[in-house]
């Protein structure tokens, strides 16, 4: 059971039955994360029209970043299900291959919560099509133009059950928002710029080619050979989950030729000054208290691979942070942009179930 669930009281007396639409990087890792928390959440169905059952089993079992799944994964063609046994629990996950979300029979397997992780259905109108198949709530694993966004540890307690479709924001917003919350509540953020030094993702190309959609020309350049400047709405999105910071933060990304783990570089002007040591003490205290399991802190000489499979949202690197003076600081934080984010999506589903019951 993750620290986040223990320390932020996201436990539930009933098991959340989770469906996953899109068995890509996040879909598969959400499934893995759910498997690690029997009793709280259970994956019961996957939908992906671009994979057959055997291929889905193979992709779940073998992962170039997070390693081979520590259990057995079997494609049971008779029931058209993935049978996953981690040694503690055995789960049968029904496999569907529908292209239209409204045609996925979530209700037939009791999947009341759906992780929408195709990257295609990111608006409320598109994502609510899942409700037609029997789902009750949909969590989009991406920022949304119109669905309410929740970041566990920051504003998840604002969820009141009235929305059928919500967004888990982005991996970068999940890293940035907890640290911004702590800093703003103690010192006040007047303004700030963020750069995320970000791992490559599936939207990029291995070698030069036309970018998806043809608009981001740099995004079509070889991911394995370049540092690629890119736009991101992650910093602006913090203003949606922390309204007091709306309009005070913006940022950019630099895509790097690494497969996982990213780093937020937040440069901020404070309203109330503090020394670098005071800033670090504030962040460390939060990591050991109210945000334990979500915000982390280290003063070791770490590098990106040290955070592969770290389930926290944001880990402050104390020895990398600098300050020009008491009101001008640069705060550095690491995050496994795949695994930390996937765990927060599961946490959000569990929390929503305690409100929806």
C-alpha cells in the first residue's frame, strides 16, 4: 500500500473496480499500480482495439524501463482475459477491442471507474461516452480543456462527486503543484517560470520525420539524438488546481533522449523572503508530514535513474536547489513521469470512491 494512500487517508472499505481504455504506457502502468493495492482497487477490464490478447499480455509482462512484471501473465483465450498472478492475488482482466467508447461493456464486468488513457478522448463530451457502457466515473490520464483537474495532495479533497468526468492533470503538473503549494502557503509566490527537463514520450519519433499533426516541427526531430525544446501547459495548469497562482506561473519543456524520469526546474520570485536553508527546511518538513508519499526530499548526489519506479509525485533535490537572494530561488524536483503519475491516478480513483459511495 503506497505511502500516499496511508498518509493522505485515501483508503476505502470497498474495492474500486477499474476499467482501462488504452493499454499504452500509462494504461499498462495504471494496471500495474492497481495490482499493487489489492483491497483498495482491482483492474477488471482493458479495452484496446490495436492489440490482440497475446500481444497485450506480452506488453504487460515485459517493460524496458520498469522491468519484467514480478508475477505470471497469461492470455486466456477461452474467456478473452488476461490472468495476472502476482503471488498474493490472482486477477482476471477482461479484454475488449472496441473503437467506440460508448460500445465498451464496462458494466458487464462491474467496472464503475474508467481510466481513459488513449490520449484521444480528453474532453468531457468525448470521455463521457464511457458512461454509455455502464461506467459511472471517468478519469482522463491527461490534461483536459474542460474537465475539472485534480492533483492528489493539492486539491483532490475539492472533489464533491458532481462530475462524471475528471482529469488527473499531467505528470508535470503533479510534480510542480505540490511543491508550489508548500512554497506559496509559506512564502507567497509572486511569479515564476518552470522548465521541465523531460524524458522522451510515445508522441516523439525515433529518427527525424513529420511530427504528429505536422505543427510541432521540432517534435518531429529524432528523440534519441536531440535535446528538443517543447511547449507545455503544465505550469499554467497549476493555476487551475491552485487558483491563487492563476496567471503567476508559466513554463516550457526540454525533451531529452532518456526513456523515463524528468526534472522540474522552478525559478520563482517570493513575496516573503527566506534563505535557501529555510526554503529547504520547509519543503523537507512537508515531505515528512502532510504530503508524505507525494512530496519527497533528498540531499544525496542523485541522478535521474535513481528515481525509476519511485511512486512519489515530486522529490525535491536539496543539493541542486540554489538562491540568488532571499526572494529569488530555483527549486529542483525529480519525478518518474510514468510511475508516479500512474499511482496518483489510482489514488484519485480510490479517493473518488469514498466520496461517491
